[in-house]
């Protein structure tokens, strides 16, 4: 599992770094004004459907079925299942995309009701979203082919594909912006182009893996396909609860003064770095591993995988959360404070980042606990929890948006994430599907202590550091705090015996030896 996590995490890290470069460019060109708000909403809608119908619900239902067919019936049966699902998914997405483009004003009236107060801003958001909505079928089919690759234990191409999303958006903003109405239009066309490139990339990788998928086959409701669809239905909310909560955030943020959507976007982008690198990597690697172990009757191995996944998640998530909260101001200033993105926008985004950092471990724990249900074919339990946490997020948003503004929205999302992770863990433990072993019970309190010590140290250093003026000085301050925090955390973790680098090196050597045999 460690090797798979490192593969996915490494490519995701590269994508996130390019994503920061993209967002820095967007912040400098668009700032946090109406064009930025309109584009971020235009990007949010196809991404919401992608994560619900593509990566979230689909993968939670499809990957275990594909892995099971591959293990029990062979590659031909697994490929037939993938192609049948691809045909149905393509047909459904085509209908959804056409309907979405036709009724986009009504859709955005629900997603961003506050935009209606500014007719120009609302019209721009509708126009941009119609362009980006064509990205939906392309990226959902990319998720299908990526699920096939993950089921074949081929993680690199699927994890690398998002790199081209960032590259094409930057190229569009620089090269296309002078020839279209606004920079937002250039970004929207870049989103659409990236969908074609990502789908082509994973399809070629699947072909090289010996599974050239025919995505144009006539759809057929075979028993295997029906099983995936039954599990996929409730998984729309179960696996995508975080995205539904973020959609609620956009709805509420659109009712706040101009810029609130952008402040939340920039803060969320920073928080998404550890969530994407750690959470997505663990979820991607853990689901097929648990599926194989459970189908093979290896329940003890599955318990061990869950425990090691939990330890690895918190080993990385806790210090990331503490470090982001302690150094939020210097990080936001170093990344975005230039051009059209001024000091006031940086301060507003900093406050939102601190609120998101509080929920970061919970977001990642959901990625660890949810596969414990999905690998057993249970998508109903997470959906029940998902409905409850979406309702909780909405209630908290309405309570906190008045006194705290956009920061209340971020804090509500974090609190809802903790409720989600806590309920998932509680039900797994109650059903004896997850039991924390002796090692996990020993390590977790020490990881918490090491993270708290690091966070306090970084906060003290930030308070003592002189004010940074200029892009270079801000970048140096943020880099120094991050380096000091990383060094302090691993020193504290090793001193508390919560982390042993020699064990990781031994695991890496074993993986390397196994790969070479």
C-alpha cells in the first residue's frame, strides 16, 4: 500500500504544485473580483458532478466490482464490465450535459442565488459555466478509465492526468486571454480542452496495460452492471458528501458581499494540497487493496491495512493542519498577494484557511474510513451519514454566516467533516469492521502531541519574525516557517517514538525488492 500511496501522492503533489502556480496566476490577473467569482462558480459546478458521478460514487461502486471480476473471472470479464459501464455512463452524461447547458440560468439560480443581484455577474457566470460544463462527460469517463487502471494496480497515469489540467489553464490564461471577452473566458476554454487531453492520456495508458476499452459499445444492463448501479446510487451522497458540503458553501457565499466566493476558493486551494496528496492517495490505494483482501477472505489483513492507513493519514494530516493554521498568513501572502490580489483579500483568505485547517484531519480520515464500507459493498451506510452531515453543514452555515461571514462558512464545513469522520469510525468500530490495534492506540496520542508542539513553535516563530515586504521576502518567510515546522515535527515525533524513519526505509526496501522479483 505504501508504494501505491507514494505513487499517487507524488503525482498529486506535482499537480498541486502546478495548481498553486495556476492559482497564483489567476489571483494576479483576476484578484477576488466579480470575474473571479464567476469563473470559480463555473468551475465548481462540473467539478461537483465529476466528484459525485465520476470519482466519488462511481469509483466506490465500480472499483470493487472491477477488482472482483478481475480476480475471479479474468481480464475479459473485467473489461466487458468496464465497457458496459462506460457506455451507460457516457449516455447519461451526454443527457445531463445537454440539459445543463439548456437550463444553466435556472441551475445557477440555485447554486449561486446571490449573483442575481448583479445582472452582469450572473450573465457572465452562466456563459462561463456553459463552456466548462462540456468538461463533465470527458472527466467522468476519465474517472472510469482511471478506475480500471487502479484496479490493475496501475496508478501513475491516472494520478498524472490532472497535471495537464493545470498546464492548459495557465496556457489559456496567458495565450488566449487577449482574444476572448474576459480572462474568465480563456480559463473556461482551458478547462474544456484539458478534459480531452486527460481522457486521451488514461485511455492510452489502459491500452498499454492490455485493456483497450471500447467506450462506444451499446449499453446493456447486465447483472454485473446492475450491481454497480445499485451501489452507485446511494454512493452519490456517501462518497461525495464533502463536495455537497462545498456546494452548500458556494450557495451561502454567493449571498455574502462580492469576493466571498473567491476568498473561500483560494483558502480551500491551500487546504486541498495535503487533502489531495494524503487523502486522495490513501483512498485510491486503500479501496482496491481492501476489496482484494476481503474477497480473498483475509479479514485480518484488512484490519491491519485499515490501522496502517489510519496511522499514515494522521502522521501527515495532523502536522499539516497545525502548520497551516499557524502559518496561514505568510502562506497566503506568499502564494497570492500580488497584482490584483491585495492585502485585504489576503487577510480574508487567511482567516478562511485557518478554519479549513481545523477540519483537514477529518477530511482525510473520511478517505480512510469510507473504503471500509465501500470494499464490503456497503454504500448505504455512508449515504445516511452523508445526508446527516450535509444537513448539519447547512444549519451551521446559516447560524455562522451572520456573525463570522465567509469564515463561518469554512468553519461549518470543518465541523461537518468531523461529524462525518466520527460517525464513520464509530459505526465501523461498532460492527467490529475496524478495531484499533495496540500499535495504533500507542502511536496516535503521540502524533497529536508532536503536532501541537510543532504548531505552537511555528506560531511563535511567525510572531517573532519581522514583517515581510515584497514577493521575495514573503516567500522566504513562508518557506522558512514550513521548513522549521517540518523539522520540528519529525524531531518531536521521533523523540516521542511516534514515528520511526527506519521502519519506512525497511518498507521501501521490501517494496523495491518485491517489484524487482
